[in-house]
C-alpha cells in the first residue's frame, strides 16, 4: 500500500469524511387522502426504499400504484388534500418530513429536484431556455445567483447546455421552437442548475421515439455518473427501467411487492405481478396471436381490503394471499425439487412480498408460451406506391409546409402512402417527422398544399378543408382516437351522453331516438359494462377512458380508424389489453387501421405493414417483418439500434445492442 501524502492527511483532517449511509432513505412512508369529511383514505402503505450516491434506481408499476406520489412526498410536493401520515424520509441522514415549509422549499433544487414527463410543464413558454436555466443557478454557498455577473451567467448557461448535448444558441430560443427531445434536454439542464444531489425523473421518456428515448436515458445516466448524483427513474416501461437502472422497486396499490437488481428481476421475477408485467411487454422480434395481459386494474384507494392487493388479479392466488399482510422479505431458500432457483433466491438484495413464492417460483421464471401469429397477406402496392381506389386511405405525393414569421417548416414532403381495406398499417418515426400532420389531413382537420388524398373513396381538395357536407361524409369513412383520452372526452358529460352524441352524428337520428341499448352495445363491444354509461371520465382509469374513446370512434362504423399514439401513455398491461381488443375488433368489423406510434414492439404486434417517416418523408415501407428484421434505411436501423435490451425476451438478437451501463 502506498503511504498517504502529508498534504492528503491534512486535507482529510480539515474536512469530514463523506457520509457512508444512503443518499435517500425512505422507511415505512405512509400517505393518505385527507380532504374528505371521513377518515383519511390510505394511498401509500408503508413504502421503504434507498438510493445510494451515484446510483440509479427504477420505480415501476401501473398507474395508481403510488410511484409519483411517493417521490412527491420526498420532494415535499404532495398535491392538496394528501398528507404524510407516517414513516421517515432522510436525505443524507437528515429527516425532511419534520422540516418547515420554508426549509423544504430551500431543499428543492439544491439537494433534490424533479424532472417531469412533459417538459412543457417545467418550461415557461414566454421565457427563453437560457433564462430558465439561469434562474436556477446557485453560488457556491447555495444562494441563487440572480442577475449578478450577466457575462459569467451567460457563459455558465451555455456550459450547462453543452453538458446536455445542446448548442449555446439554444439559450436564445423558446421551448416551442425545439423538438420534444431537445425540450427534455433543456428541462434537464434547468432541473440540474442548482447542482442537486438527487434527481427524480418522472416518466421522462414516455412520449419519445426510441432514438430520442435512448438519447435522453444516456444523457441522464451520464450526468448522474459524472456528477455522482443519485437518480430515481419513475417509469411504466420495464424495458427502460431494466436498461438504465442498477436496482428496481416494483410498486402496486401503494406497496412495494418486489425489489432487486435489474438483471435479476428481468431474468427471474419473484412476484406474480412482476411476471405479469414482463409477459405483457410486446416483443419487437415476434408477433403473437394474443398478448398476455393482466386482467382488471389497480384497486382505487379506499377499496383495498386485507392481504395482498394483487390477489384478485393473480392467477396464483390462494386463500392465504387474501389474509396475510403484505411484507417484503428475503425469499427463503428453495425446497428440494420445488420453487425458486437458488441463484434467484440468493440474489443480492432480492426481496418479495409474495407469500407463495416458494411454491410458485418455477411457474414465474419459466419462459412464457405464446402462440405465434401469421400476419395476413396484404397486397403489395403498385408502381406508384398506392393500392388504388379500393384502399381506405390513399395519399399520393402529398406536400405540406407551415409558414410563420419564424420561418417555413416542411412537415410533409412528397408523401405517398396507402392503407388497404381490412389491414393495419403502422406509421412510425421521431417526434416532428410528420406522422400526426398526415393523420389530421386524412380526417379533415388540416389542409395540404399539393398532391392527392382519398379517404374511403372521397377525394380531398388541396389548399382547403372540407366543407360541412363533406365533413359529414368524411366522418362516416374515418374516425380518430388520440393519445390522451383526458383531452378528447368532455369531463362534464357522462359516458352515455358522449356515446349517444356519437351515434346521433353517425345515424342522423335525434338523440331521443337513440336507445340506451345501443349505448350499452358499444360499451360491451370495447369490454366495458353497460353500467359505465352513467359515469363521467374522471371516474374511469386511463385504459377505461381510452376504451370509451374507441367506442365513440366505432359508433360511426368507419372504413378507416386512425390511432394516433393511442396506447403510448398506458401501462404495459393496459396496453396489452387495448392491443388485443383492437386486433379483435379490426378482424370482426373489417375496418382498416392507420396506427401511429413510436413503439416498435407495438408495431410488430399490431401491424401488417409499416411505413417509416423521417423529416417529413417516408424513407422506408413494407411488410412489418421485412422492415423490422432487415431494415434498409439508416434511420430505421437507428431506431432499432436504440431499443433497450431486454434479456430473455428473444429481442437481444434483433440487432447489436449496447450493454447496460
């Protein structure tokens, strides 16, 4: 051993050694809804987790599991009407739950900060990106720099932009002038302006395509490692969590059901819930006749009973599961000839809350058997790239340029695409590539400058939107389901009123002539009880709202259904349910689908053909298997290369993967 230098010894004596405990320690955290007149309703039920310095942990689970709420409690940003009712939260050994509001405010930005899913919620639209980064910069003593030293402040802002992979010129641009991936980088720079010790990233890649998703994950992980920060990544995408995180916590209904190192959970889940989430992930390599999906949904707070909250959705549930409390324990060694493998049960830090894990472990770790589907034959396009007038949608050499004082933007350039009847065509590409512009043109919400567009045999005119009569004819041929059912459903109208309105528009009858039986039939068609007609959107889960949006679109019995990122914001289990439902309805009703998405796994499962867009052009199209298995264009290859690696999924041979950091 080399002897310590005297100078080193003096420095060590002058400054205390860094703490050896975890950076973040959450122990038995309980949060309840306290706004009502009755007793508090538990939401989080004793969550415990740790984050080390320089470590990245993932928190996964369906919507309603408590992922975001737990981390908002850590940052002191609980929504109105919720309060911490028990437990401890320590940052660097300091208890933060007992701090005053002013002290908690000082903690944010300096020691802990949040990066939200949508950068628009973090970035002010009327301030330049540079101003928003400068507002968070701090002096070495922790105070805000404010306007002191403008030249030095500008230089520091530019350095922060370069750190997140952006040019110094971005400092003078506004958020709306940037792409989604660029906005997320600016949001990261603003969140890190105070040099926090802990960064909490809440679904930072949900709305991004594979290439931008990979870039943002690499950026966050690189910043975390270079700065020595702790990083908490909240996500419903298991592929993201396993590819980016050191350890993963699986949450369900306010409790941690499983915890362990990423590769251990990925290759050998020790709870039926984790196994169900893994099985629901769509494969990029192989198409299945039906995706395994966890039935039901997360129970709402106030409806949870004793025992394991997952028991009612679990295929392995027994009576003991409904009576024994949920306790996170190290799995016992496997009994001879049964249960969990020794390698899994002795994995470092492995914990499971399943009381039957020693009995059912083999069933959880066994490879899932899924029947492969043979995609139906789809006619090849003719020499002009279209299928003729029999197609549900035919676009030929379409151009669309948006003009503004900031300059012209060519959204579509010589785009030719056909959607044959009785088929599903996927349209993929990065944000801003023109996918949604083409969809809006097809439903009459946007104009095009030149080219030809025919929908269900109805020709659209370049340079102008359809008139009232043409819009009615067009609505009989094409309907659209958007990504966010919150914004597409009127929150003040019941589900029944919304569907009755759609039926009236489709049939031309008066509302009083539309029967409740027709509404119930629509609901049952999308897998919802007829009683849901009396509910409002706020009383439904995200997946249920999207089913209502689908039912409304199907009321017109269209020849073409356009799904614009319709499953992008859904949990993987709910996504599997919706994809299975859509495939079943498409076969039974015979309509065509234009499915816009950035998820190539979803493309494999749902689409017969796929078209790849880049910078307003279609750069590659063909049968789904041909494009995904043997991509020809560099952009297609880049999207596939950017996919997170998922061990044991069969996807690892699809392309050369970069190893997990």
